[in-house]
C-alpha cells in the first residue's frame, strides 16, 4: 500500500547508525512502520451480509406413480398443483400467482406443486424450465417435470381435462381431489381469483382435520 512502504530505510541505518540525528529519524521511521495499518479488508456493501441465502430451486423428474407418491407425502397439507410449460404463454403469465399463493398461505398449510410439461433432457432435467423457476423465485414450490414432456401422454397420465394447460388441481389435507381448473370450457375461462377463493375455502374447511 502506497505510503506504508518506506524504501531505503535499511541502508540509511547501516551507514549512519552512530549519528544522533539519524538515530532519531530512524526511531521515528520504525515507530511509523509499527503503527502502519495493513491493507484494508474488503467488506460487502452495507446490508448485503445480512441478506438471507435463498435455497436452490430443484426440478424432479416424475411419472404418474411418483406424482401420487409425492401427494401422499404431503397429506396433512392443502395442495395446489400447477401444470404448466415454458412454451405455453398463458402458463408463464399465470405462474406468478402460484408463487404468490405458495408464500401467502404457507403458514395456513398450503403447499404448491408445479408440474412442467417441458421435454426432459438426457439427464432428466430441463434447463429452460429450471431457469424460469429460478427467475420466478419458486424455491418454496415442489417443482416436478413430467417424464413424458410435451407429449400427449403427459395429458393422459395426469388426467388434464380438455387436453390443455395451464391446468390446476386442488387437494384437501386427506389427499382427495376437490377441484380442477382449466381452460377447457370456453364459456368459463380460467380465473385466478376463483382458484384463490377455492384455496381459502379448502384451508378453512380442513383446518384441524
């Protein structure tokens, strides 16, 4: 650090150690060196160190049997399942509601599950779907990826009425399906407010069950 390094100090001492004035100067120099602070330690910006570390978003490959097993593990909770895909524009537009509900009603016993119909890669994941989930802050959701991807088999395996997404299924604390919401009825388009009202009703009706 400039200002803390005193070059040539050793040679001055060696050639004039007996001179009183040089001895005084050398003593001052030693004192300055002894009290010179080291290089400042880099500190994170104010408040950054206090920011909580967000858990990583994960994406699990499942078929219908594995999906049912997960629902069984979640018994005791009200569960909302959002069937979606990155190639589905309405799905992408509606997904923030699912993230919002997962946060808003978590303390009341709601768990939100997302099931992507994006095509899995050779490792059983999908980078595009995972990146979207990370941008959405979906770490509080149980995020799944259908083994059948965008194939019609996904719609058959998960019983998506009307064959279209976004599609939602709502389960009570006993694991029983109590509601489905989709765009299969043109006279009754998907309404986020209706889904949220059903969530609230399920949480009230199954409280303490």
